[in-house]
C-alpha cells in the first residue's frame, strides 16, 4: 500500500469533478485510515473558483502526470479519454461516477466501483458517506450543495432526480441558503468568459468519445449571458478548426 491516495476527476474539470475530488479526499482523511489528496487535471472555470472562494476551500493542486507507483481514486468519469494516457499503469482503487459505463479502464487488482444514475457525482458521494452526511462541516456541506446545483443546473437539467433535489434542499436548509439566489450567483460567475481565448472556450468543458471508428469531441459553454459568446462566434468557429488539427 502506498502512503497517499490521489483523488481526481476528468480533464477540463468542472465544479462537480473538482468538488467531488475534494469531498472524497476529505471523507478518506477524516473517516477512514487512508490518507488522500485531491487534485485537478486542468484549469478551473470561474464558477468553480467562485464556489471554492465562497466556502473558503483551497484550490486543489494541478496534477500533471501519474505513474505505476500511484494509488488513485477517479471521480466523475470512467472514460479513459478524459484521463492521463497512462492511467492504466496506476493502481486504481476506486471509481465513483454518475455517467454511463464507457469501458476501457482496467485495474491491476480488485477495485471498488460505484456508478449511480444521479445528476452529480457529489450526490453519489453523499450517499456513500451515509450517516456522516448528517454532521458535516459548513464548508463541506456548502461544497456538496454547489456541486449538485452546478450539475443539475439548479434542478433544470433533465438528469435531475428526486434524490439530487432532496439532498440539495436538505443541505440548503441547514446552511440557511436560498437555492435560487445562490445558484444565480454561481451561474453568473461562470458566464463571464472574457478571460478565455477562443481555443480556451473549446477546452473549457470538453469531453472526448470514440464511436465506432470515429473520435468525437463535444464541447459546451454554459452561460446566462449568451450575447458574450455569440459575439465571438466567428473566432470560436475558427478555434474549432484549430482544435480539430491538434486532436
């Protein structure tokens, strides 16, 4: 067994991937005999930065590589194309996710794996920690809430389940937070994309998939101010062509 478990989500990390890494590392450190450190695999978007600052949580360190000596927990993805190219060399001890099973990951020894049809990985983790979810530090409770609101788009996403809503409302009540007001603040922070280059916008929330013999990249930009993105349409279309050449 190695000393420190590395916990991380997918490339182009969003609030749920970043928050879930922090939440699971917190759980391992405080309620098990394991020691863990959360990491991210890319730059954070403004919504995630806002959430971490709101709850006084330090940004996880950027993880630039892994090796066969690393024990890792993967959260918010089970897609090898969203991870390091040598991810199979690591000791994968746990995968926690809410996406469909993609395939392609294999482990060197038996590993835990939890995939549940919920709208966020944070919702999955909340279920896994059981009774410990009843007595959370305020910042951890706030991070759980933020991840669920982010991935459900404040319950507007069609992937939202009654479990996601129930957990979020329970957390918000304990925090004395108005869900609509807080989610508006989160989404407003994410809508400011002025600091990103056109290519940066393509990579901001982007996932790779293989379908048959085709490699696909699907990128999205979530904003409550569409005019900020639409006025950059020409540059974004050119950026898509650049990214295709890179890929």
